[in-house]
C-alpha cells in the first residue's frame, strides 16, 4: 500500500486494496485515507467501489456507521443523491442519534426538492436530543439552524422565528441564530426587535445583530463601524494566507496600458444592484479600463441583466462553485489591479475572497451601505452628501467621492402607467407611499406616519406588502393609533417594469429612518414621485438624501422627524406646492446628476487611476482599526437606548463621556476618531 513518488496512488494499488477489504485486513483509517486520496485525484468511482466492497465484507465492524457516512459523501460527489441517502439511512440504522448523518440527510432532502421532509428529518433529531451529550448538542444546534433557514427561505417566518429562538436559548453565545432571528423580526415588523429572556441576555442579543440589521435598528455610525469590525473577525477570521502570494502593484500610469478592474458580487443579475450597475459597465471606457465581472451567486439562466453585462465586460467569470481561496487565485491569475467588493456584508457575500488580497487595491462600493471595518478594504466610494468630511471618522476605508452613490440604468423598461383603480387605490385620496422593504419600518417611523395620516383626513398610506401576517400587524397598529385599518393599503409583488409604472400614481413617497430608500428612491424620482426624507449620521440614514439632492430637489430633505411630519402634512394640504415639485423633478430629470451615468463612469475611472497612482507610489491607505474593541463595548451600551434622532454634537458627546469614564479606569491610547490626543489630554 505505497503511494507513487509523484504524490498519486499507483494504478496497481486499487486491486490490492479491494482484496484487503474483502479479507477484513484494511484498517478503518487506511480505508478513509485511500478513499479520500482517490477522490482527491478525481478517481471517485474507485473510491465508491472501495467503500462498497469494504461495507460488503466488514459487516459488524464497530465503525460501520462512519464508513456509511463517508460513503454517502463520496456518492454525493458523484451526483448519486439516492445512493447517498440510502447510505445515510444505513448509518442511522446503526446509530439512530448519529448527528452528522441527520444533518446530511436533511440537506439531501432539501437538495432533492423535499423541504418538508428535510425539516422533519432535522426535527426528529432535535426531539431525540433534548437531554444529550456535548457532541450531540452541537448537531442539535445545527439541526435547529437548518430548520430555521429552510423555513425562512420558504416564507414561514413565524415558524422560523420560533425554531431559531430554541437555537438561541440552546447556545446564546453562538450569534448565527440570533442574526437570523432579529432580521426575521424586522421583516415582520415585530417591535421591539431585541427581547432578552432568562436564557439570553440583552448583550448577547446585541452581539448577535448583523451589521445590516443594525443599520435598520439604529443610526449609530461609530457602533456600526465597530460592529462591522467584530463581524469581520468572526465571519472571516484570521485566514492562513502564508502560501498565497501577495498581489504586486504593476506600473501602469503613463504607459498607455489599460487598468484591470474587477467587480465581485452575487448580485450581477436581475437584482437592484444588477439594475444599478449594468449601464455603468456598458459605459466604461475600454481604452482606459479592462473590466472583469466575477459572479459569485447562484446560477441563473436567460437573465436579462447578466446577458447585458456579459456583452459589456471584457471577461465574465463564475465563482459560485469555487472556494474562497480558489476564487481568490482565479482573480490573482487575472492580474486585477483594482478589485471592487459589491456585496459588503449582504446576502451571499464572499468576504473571505478579499482576505487573501488577490489584488493590490480593494474597494468597497455600491452594494453595502457602510464601512467593512476590516483590514483588507482600503477604499470606499461614496459621495459628499452621504459622507461629508467630518464623518470620515466613521469609516475604516479611505473615502473617495462620486457625484451620487446611486447608479441607475436609464434603459430600464417602464410599463404603461396604470390608473389609480388599476393599482388598487382610491381615485381621489391623497396617497402617501413607501416601497421600502418591511425590515426598514420601525416603531418610530410608523408613529410618524400615523401622525401624518391623522392630520390629513381622507389620505391613505400605500406600502409594499410583506406577508399577510405582517400586513395585518401594521393595520392593527394603525387602529391602535386611531387610524382606520382601511387607510393602510398594500401593493402586491409585481414585475419590475409594472412596479416602476405604478409608483408614479402615488402623491408623495415617505422615507424610512434610520435605513432609508436607496434604489427605491431613485426609481420613485425617475418616474416623477417626490421623495420626502431626513438624513441622520450613518451611511444608510443619509443615502436617500443623496439621491434626492442629486435630483435637484433639496427642499424635500427635512431637518429631522418633526420637520418631516410637518412637511408631509403641508404637501398633502397644498397640492399646488407638490405639483410645483413634480414639475421641477420632471424638468431636472435628464440633466440631473442622478441620471448622468456617462459622467459617473468617467469619474469612477478617474478614481480607479487615482488609486493605482497611490499604489504605485506606495501610498495605498492602511485601514485604521485602533480602539475598535473599545468603541464596540461603548456602542453596545449606548445602542440599547436607541434614541430615534440625535444631532451630531449630542451624539459625539455621548461617546466622549463614555470614553472619559473608560479612560479614567484604564487609559485608552488615542486614535484619529473621537478619542483624539486632544480629547485624551482634556479628560
């Protein structure tokens, strides 16, 4: 049983192994070693045959269930799903509480399109392990998380919430369950979002909130930065990149060579991000930049956005089936100069790819409303409205700016505008609208809306439907606020072209806070619907005001929640004023910064070349992550107060007071954010 000198197994080895298996002389660990070796060499049929032979002649071996399990894994690698499931059943006959087999059997049912059976499989294991060993406890947790994930994806949000709560109480220090649980409560408008129990502390719930969920929960940019930093450490960790060659800067400035730019995203498809980027990709100057698109999402077929992107870019790469390291090696082999992370910490993000530093320059742009808070994103592209100079302290990246951070596609198809009746709206009522996702609606925003409706009799509020229970919950909350349930209307899901068309029949879009409208605001203003908003301090809380400003209607940007409520009431009571705004939006439509996509493409290229020049001079910025753990601890205390709206000065004073208290107890080294050397000296 010797391997050949080139690292592979000799061709004569396989028959000998079969004989040893038949004579019960092939030890368990040798079986695993050689079967895995065959699989690694692409000789999976031989691995399958070796397992099958060993199982046939070694019945009664004490490790039989492990062999069946590994056999099932190998069968899955050969796309034999039924055979893999039968092997898992055999393993479970031997050991009915064999956790790995239960987990994989559920995944097999799920992959086979039988989600209810997958849930039943995992639930049976959960029910059987209420009193269990530490080993089985980890698989019990895993089973609960899988049940919650499948139920969430199926839209069974109440059921998913209940299962994830069990997982949280089982291991409250494990944050994955809590991340999904809090996000699900936001999607259902179940307030308050944070609800500790005798088994889960408030701090554990705060720790479990994901960066994206936090953006919907609180306008606290310093805590969001610190949360992103913590998330980067837990989500990506400290990878072993010693064997991964660091990408070197190539001298390109002044040579006439094109700059190689890579866009990485799971959303380069029919998705809000895909809609935003596709015309930008078409308008990039191919004499200046060579564009590579790296798609890391699920495979799609006949996707209109992908078809346009594939025609526009110089090279299209599919990364979905590759590991983070393999994907990074692909990017490195393409010798990318500027690599753009278009996902950030959104769904299906592949942040681990960037941890390998497959390009000399890595940029955070377009897909995520905030800082990455990690060591490997050096730049962030934003705009002056979203990140004024004084707010750069809330970002770990060096901030570079474009005119407006919301790209759009001017070629998007818009269907014929429906009538009010066709859209399910009363003909003569004043229609307030908000087409943001349900997760962006919180108790404070809803309270503001109820004040507006109360002061404007006969008006209605038109929202994008979440699910039946969430819709009914909001109607009940309206009744409790003294507003008839019939005045809360819900728009069902619609094709994109039809949705764009129906937006225009509303009178005034009411933004949410602290996570405001992004592409939804651009869509609304594109079809002439005024958008009323007020900016906060964080990226997500300022984005909508950027879109409104770029459309040339700054009068729609309010000073705060009181001004927002007053202006909404005023516009509803003075339709002529609102018509003037609509006319202004229409007049500015084709000359506004929002729609100047050729200028946006040129500006992006200028920034890419600026980054390249800085890299060539050895001036690529290094993310400043000093005192992030301190800011996290303070933010975790302050966020529980969850003040609706705080001005910048008061906000900073809250942090400074806490920093002084910490410093008095144990000196904190100064940084370039709030705890500057001057602040430390004054304490």
